[in-house]
C-alpha cells in the first residue's frame, strides 16, 4: 500500500492506524476508506490475472489447481550461524581483488556474459560489456578490437551532433585532472583512475 503522499507505510504505522480506527472509527469510515481506495478496481485486476491463469492451466480439478500452487516454489529457510553473521559478505563470496583495474577489465571482458548483447531502452544503443569497456578504456585501438567496424551509437532520442563519441586516454586524463583540481580546492578526496573509469562507464549504456 502507498499513502497519499507517496510514502509506503511501515508495519508499525499500519498497526497504529488499525488501532486508531478500531477505537474511534466506525463501519461507515471503513466503507468510505474502501471506496476512496478504489478497492473494486484493484480486486478486479487481481481476479482477472488469476482467471487468465486458470484458462490456460492443465489442472483437471479444483483440488489439483490448489495443490499446484502449494507445491510451487517450496523451499526451507534456516537460520545461519554466528560465524556466517560475523563473516559478512566476504565470508560468502570472498574478498574483492586489490587489483581493481585488472578486476574491472576481467569483469567486463572475461565474464561469461561479457559478449552478450543488449539494447538500452533510453537511446537504443546495442552493445556488450566488453565493447563498452574498450570504448572507454582503449578507444584508440578502434572498434575492430571487438570485431566491429564502428562503435555502437544512439539510434533514437539523440540528434546526430549529440551522439556519443569515443575520447582517447589523453582527453580522459585531462578531464580527470580538472575534476581532481576542483575536488582539491574543495578539500575533498580526489578520484583515482578506477573510480573515474567507473563513472564514465556508468554515464553510458552500463548504467
């Protein structure tokens, strides 16, 4: 449920509301709340979804239909030990690599899905993780390094003169230097090259 101000109520808020309604409300108030909340429309949506599933179901009887849902997705949950709790995330997946730049390159270029294509919904750029890494990290080696004749570009929502263009390492170093000078003037921590590359990648299709 979402309140009128757009903020989801917490379980404690819901409990206090129910108590307040029980103490000082009435049946008419409840009825008005149901009308105001458009319950019929919401219920119709949920019922129609279920009816559509029934129409294509292979269940022969109502009992079989109910059993199907009670058996789907069954799993057992268990409490972890204190060792697991204090081990944190690193205890489950291991420590991050101290060689950040090499790890970034491996994740973008050597992972099982590095060559899987996808298309961004906003600008229609069809690309891969490996292509994006090379576009940002080594554009001077040209798109042929990933088997392309040209870099992926926007196909919608961008005029030709506003479409993205690769920037060589010298241009990126100039931008990083300028940013770090501004951060230093503000007495803020400066960016290293891995943080900067991550930010550049995030402003493109890798968001």
